[in-house]
C-alpha cells in the first residue's frame, strides 16, 4: 500500500501523473468530504466509485471528470494505492489516466471562472431552456455530450440572462450532524442545571448538555428526552452533578436524531484504538474506513481542539470543537496529539455507572459498621471484574463496561448487600442506604434511576 497526504491540487496532479505504469490496483482519493476510488489497470481507468451519487441521465465518463475536477478545488486530504478493495458497486468506464487529468484540469479552470457568479457548484438552475431548468450543475455537466462543451453552453445562457441560479442545493450525499446551539456558554452559577435537564426531558430533546470549565468537561446525552449517556465515564459523575461550580459554563447543543448515539461514542464509547498520533497514519485510517465501507467514529485531539469524524455507509461526517462545536470538513491536521477509533455502539452507560454508585455507597456502610469480612469480599469481587479499580477509596471503572460486566457489578451489589442485611438487619441497612443516596435523589430521578432505589423489591428476603 502506498499512501500520503494531499495538501494542494498540485499534489493530486502529481499523484495521478506518477502512478506506476505497470501496476494494477485501486487509487483512493479523499479531499474534505469527497471520496473517489479509481480501478486502474496500468494507465487505464476501468471503473470508479464515489460518494457522489450518479443520476439516471449521467454519463459515467462525464461524471468522473466532474468529480475529479471537484477534488482539484482546494485539495486537502489523503491518497492510497492498494491492490484490493472491499467496494462492490464500481461504475464501469474506459478512460486513459492522462486524458482524464487533462479534461478535469480544463473543467476546473472553467468552473473557477464561473464560481463568482454561482458561488458554489452545488446549485440548481432555472432557465428558459427546458434541459437546464430545475437541474443541478452536476446533472447538466454529466449528461450526454462533451462535458466542456456542456459547461460553455451553460455559461453562454447565464451571460445572456437566459439561465441563473434558482437555489443552492442541499447535498444529499453529505449528511450533517446537525449541531445547533440552543444555549451557549451561560455561567453555571446563573442556571439551575437540574431544572434544565428536567425541561429537556419533558420537551423530548435530542442532543447534549455540555458543562465546561476548570479543565473539566461534563456531557449529558439525550435522545427523545431520555438521558442515555454521561461523560466522564466515571462513578464521580454523580458528584459532579451535585457540586456548585462558580465559574463553569453550560451549553445545550441540538443534534440530528439519527446521529446522536453515534456521535456520543466519542465520549462514552469503548475505543478499539487509543494512541498517540505519531503511531497512527490518519490517511490510511480514513481511506481504509471509506474503501472498506466500514462504520466507525474517529476522535482526534489536538491541543484544546477536538475533531470527530463519523464514517457511515461510505459517507463522512465531521465536527470540530474549539470554542464551540461546529460542522467541519477539515481532515488534514498538523501534528494532532491523540487518535481514538470507536467501532461498536454502546447506547447507554447510565445504568452501570449507577450500579457502581450503589456499590460505593454499600462500601461506605460496610466501613461505617466495621463489617471487615463483607468489605474484603466486596474488594475481592471487584478485583475480578477487569475494568474496575479502587482509588482514593472509590470503586471506579477505567472504560465502558460490557453488558456482562454491568450484570456482574449488579450481582456483586446484590450479593454483598444480602450479607450486610444478615449482619445489620434489613431495617438498619435500608435506612443507611437511603441516607447515603438521599442527596442525589433529584439527579437520580431525572436520570430515571429513582425506581432502582426500591431495594425492598430488589434485595432477597432474609430470616
């Protein structure tokens, strides 16, 4: 596999002109949100795949020239040349690489001359000519005939006032995460966080609440009004909610419903790769996910900035956090610090963090009443669950728990609680547990966890 960065249109042209004349394989190109894979046999292009969807009237060769010309506009991304691919739905063409590059370069130059009049190539035209009216630029240029001639005819119509831009078209091939600030950076001491969380539940909100300041960030993720994820992935999250932060700021950010669980994995998920960036090739990672059509979330940390890239069905979505979260198509980054790759979807972490919370409250009761044998059993059982650890007197987790591990935590709580009830009596135990969780009742109610506190129904009867 040959791979590298594309920092300019000239880099892209050099890659295309420098392809081995004796080799066959697949050239993958990514610039911003545009992906193109070329099936090559020596100096001939036999087929291509792109995340730009062809229309029924598209001539494949013309469509390919247009897509390559778009890659030549403000090029910034990666390339790779591989012997195999997982892509199945290639579109057949018969092109010579040199001829393709020449036509795409000419088209790019003429498109650049047209841009001041149309602003973007993603537009829909209205025209006196039926074949142009209601058509996108891509539909017009990729139709029958020579693509350069098609563009020049359109230019003449615009110059003569017989065609102009009707509207900018929403790109159906590039979906958006849909970041939208409802509330931005309001001082935490000036807002009632619990009231805000409660109102978001009632309004069936989808998105997240972000609390930041003092080198700490707290995220609460909602879907249709239900809280399904909290960050940090730590039992201390419940204490964070209860603290009064004098100089913290709160923001409420709306997200598209279909992406909120995926986006949240960059915070609450379990990374399959967590590495300093010097050990990871971003180009290989991005192009592998696209060419294999795999789903995944890449999170890149660069100083105080964070970038999240969502790969789904061969499409790429991107967001960037600096002062705030924004849609973002920058993929070529200078010296990022850390790279994380998430593959699975863990839709909730609230329940198992609550079970850990209860386990810590149980530990407090055992300590208070000097139940040494039960406390030793608790620590021993916790040590048998790999991600759990005890630090500063608290039982915590180093990562997202699997469903099996979550059930193990709950069983430890139930088993040790049964032994504590045998020693203290049920009435004393329940009173002590109620006192332990009493300060958290409001936040537990909002998290839909108040029902879990009915220990009389949860714990076994003792004689």
